[in-house]
């Protein structure tokens, strides 16, 4: 499966919360998009791995994804290890994404930070020659020319690494994607994870049944973030992202011109 974009999160719902509108936008453009979750989210305050899998399947259907895989690293104890990197490298070599979206290096949730380092290192390491142990018996039986072609293909790195903006604020994003047309769909996506968020945005729940994302305050933050990002580019709602790589601009006027709705 060759992907244009791969979004990598720690838990089911991460990519929907921080980039759901962008995924919908890219799919509407005909892009091949996938999501990789590194854990099943079983350590959440509410829900378990079974209910979270059901929620994930519902959200994936709404997104129309070309690929989704959920790994089984321990939720709440995710670490940047050689084992984790090897699993991600294998997936990157199989899906060959052009651009990866994932978390930044400083996040509120430690699992989110771990994802950043796992993905950043894996995106580089997948371009190195595979170890002999990573080559199958079938490949070893093939001709040297065939093996050389496959190894070269496996060594291909993604051309871009883009970071979500988590709950810690930044001065300004590197770029913003207009998700105005997908705002209601994005809300519906996030509400698929009904064990994690309130499907009634104004509902009052007891302290014993509340977390930050399972509260009305989360929905205030949800809308406020999208409005703020959108205001930076002159649209109603946007999703902001960071990248260390300079962005290539072909038409400065088109790039800087704001379009208000």
C-alpha cells in the first residue's frame, strides 16, 4: 500500500482530534491517507481496548481511510525503544508515505512525546539499508538484481515530517490548513470516541466521571483552537502544524492573500 500521507498518533482518537479536518480535506482531494496508532488506548480513564476498537472502526469509516493499523505497545508506558522503532520502520517501508504527520517533541501527554521521537528517528532510519534479519527467505532466494531493486525501494525516506500542535501553545504555526468545510464532520469524528469525550458538548458531569477531554471545557478549547488557527489565514476554521523544514512557495501573492468567509 503506497500512501501519500501517514498520520501517527499514540492512541485511537489522537489523529482525529489534532488533524481530523486535514485528513478529511486530503481525502476529498483524492490523496491516499493512513493512520498508525501505536497503542490501543487501553489505559484511558474510561473505556477499554474493546470499546476503543469499536470507536476507532467507526471513525475510520467516516474518514474513508486507505490504511489504518493499531499496534499493541503499552498505553501510558510508551517509550522510544529499538523495538518500537523497528515496528514503525517496517510500516514506513511497506506504506512509503511521502509526508508523515505526528506529535511535536514537547507535549502534555508523555506518550505523545514518545511518539515524536519514535517517528522522527524511524523516518530517518527507514532510509538505511535493511539489516539481513529484515530480509525474508523469499527475497534471499531471488536474484541479486531483484534484491538490489527491492533494497533501494525500501531505503526510500519520507520527504516531509510535520508536527501536530498539541495542547501546549506555540507562538505561531508553520502553516495552517483550511478545514472550514469539514468542521462539522470533524466534530462527528471526535464524537465517535464517546468513552473519551462528551457527545453532548454542554453536558454537566460529576467530577468522578470527568477528564479534560471528557468535559465541556474540551469543546470550548476545540472550537477556540480551530477559530484561532483559521483567523491566521483569514478563514473560519483551520488546523495548524509545525515543521522544521522551510516551505517552498511558488506564488507569494497567492500564499499570503487572506480569504475571509
